[in-house]
């Protein structure tokens, strides 16, 4: 079994745990990682406030990890795993 098949199977198994917007943001993080909330917002064409809640939710569900914890939310770095 290839890594891509295994990764896809893992994603499909966790996808139901995510709501629609979290799933969209999760996919963006996977593609852009490491990335900031601002980069995700630009990539998706969403306002920043639509992204930060989703990234916080993904971190709370252990679906993403915050790399940089400075005080400016828009520049926090995230990556998926």
C-alpha cells in the first residue's frame, strides 16, 4: 500500500469528525503547510475571521499543531498531521 493511499484512508476515517468548513481548512493546511491563518484565508478567498475559528477547532481536535504562539493570531503558523 502506498503512502498516498494510506493517507487518503486516514483522512476518510477522520473526515466525519470535522464539520464542512473545518474539512476545507484542513485540506488547505495540508496543501500549504506550514502556513498562517492569513495565508489560508487568501488561499480560500475567505475573511480571516472565518479561518481562525476553524484552525483553533482543528488544534483542539489534535488535527493541526500550532508552531508559533506569538500574540498576533493572524501570523500563527499551523501544520496538519
